[in-house]
């Protein structure tokens, strides 16, 4: 099946400002692609650039997307390994935009097989309940937000920390006191703490029943994670420390994490995400499905992957609920409260709204 051309869109989604330890965003800096084939159908892919984490911007993604599209033109869309190998040979890194191209190929392959993607990947549906994220703000504001989420039916909170360790402890204290003992609370420092701050914060907040802490320190302190693991009463999840299955193997062998967060924007898509999943599973290390600020298009691809990945035990799949002011997706995954479901349309089962695309900058290669 030959790739004939690729459409690339600047897919900016306006949103309420969202703050983490490394910065604030007012738009989801996304890119949407359609990889067309001579079979008369196309595959879709979406990625969300998060420059302060992955180092890619929407503009760099758009530039690389045009290069990738040129590499693939006239090539076999069903040879996924070869097509992804060409991208990796062309450039190191750039995993965010690679994930959109990866997803488009899997969409094509599943559509060609006449199967929803999760069945193409050998999976089956199961219950998936996402957490909901509270961005960094004042103690009182965050506690009120937690109460709002509880009232809306949320059972799992993910709380962004990492600005100031002492204030972070107070944030968690007030949130726990506000929501009571039943809600699960997990935290994400987004690399915001030093080693000593991480020790202080994790030992101080353990009394508030914290499920785990994502990425407490900058990746250049990965060599100190085994020591932190010994001192922390809160379990540690590797996020920015794991981009690929080699990172996963190294972190696990070093005794540096209890869990691993898989994100398409880090792994470069489903192909490498599966390898991370399988390495972690072989060591008995559960994983979480995470994300950046994707719309329901990329969310749909992630849900299919979750259905096919039994070692994913935690779900941070609230990206569309984090203040998106527009929903540019038709079809695809839907939220029933904080539970996710999707129908059995072939492929990813989601596409972009044509009315939204009409206002997007477009490139055709």
C-alpha cells in the first residue's frame, strides 16, 4: 500500500492557562496529520508539543513533519518498522512529531485489516478510569479545585507540585483535608525538586496517603534516585527519565523506580511504547498511560494502546479535560464522567473536525 501524500496541520487548541513546575501554557501546541494511501483511505495522527519537557515546539514539529512526509512519499504504508526506521535514521529525538506519524501508520494498518486498533494490537476492552490533574496554584485555590473535581465524580486526583517543597507539603495537606480520605491522590513534581527537597517533601506528605510521586527530580539526578527510593515512604514513578525501552531497562536495573509513565510524545508512538511496556512487564514494574495536551484524536490512539497493554495499571488520560476550550475531534474516545470508552470503528476511530481544520494552517507534501 503506497503512501501518496501527507497533509500536515497546525492544530492549535485554545485552553485555560495550565501551570506545572516548568511553565505555563495557554494553547495546546498540537500538530495533526493525515497520511494518504493509494488504497483510498488515510491514517490520522496527532501530537502535542510540550517544549519545557520534550524540547519540541509546534514549529519544530511542523518543520520535521514536512521532512518526514518527503521520506515516506511513495513508500509502503504497511511496513511500519521500516517506515519508523527511516525517521530514526533521519533524526535523533523529535519523538513528539514521530508519534503522530507512528499513530497514522497504525491507523492505516488497522483500517486495512478492518479492525479497531485495539483488536489489531491483540487487546480487549476493559474498565479505564482516568485521574484529573490540578495545576500549580495557591494552597486554597488548589483545595477548592479538588473539591470541584470530587463533586464532579472524580475518584483520583493528580496534583502538580515542584515549585517550592515547603509550600508543596501545605498544598497536599489542604487538599487531603478538603477531599477526605477516600479519594486517591498522586503527585507529579515535574523535575521541580532537588534531592534534599524531594526527601523532605516525600517524607512530609506520606502521612496524607499518596499513591505515588512522578519524577521528583531533574533527570541529571537519576543517579540519586536509588538513594531517594530508600528514603522515600512514597513510591516513585519515572516519567522524563524514561523515553524508550533502554531507559526503562536502565532505571529498573538501577532500582530507581517503582513505576513508569509511558507517553507517546516521549516514546515516539505506539511501536516504542509497546517495547517500554514489555520491558517493564518482564520486571514486574507497572506502567501508567500519560500524555501532554492532546485532543481526543491522540487520546483515542492511547486508549486503544491501553486496551492492548495489560501492564498499564494507572491512567492519566485527562488531557482533554484540562481546560480545552474547543473539541476539534469527531468520533473517537468519549468520557463517561472520568471513565473512557470507544466504539469499534476500524482503526483509531477518530478524525479532525473539518470546520476546525478550515482555520488551521496546512501543508501538503
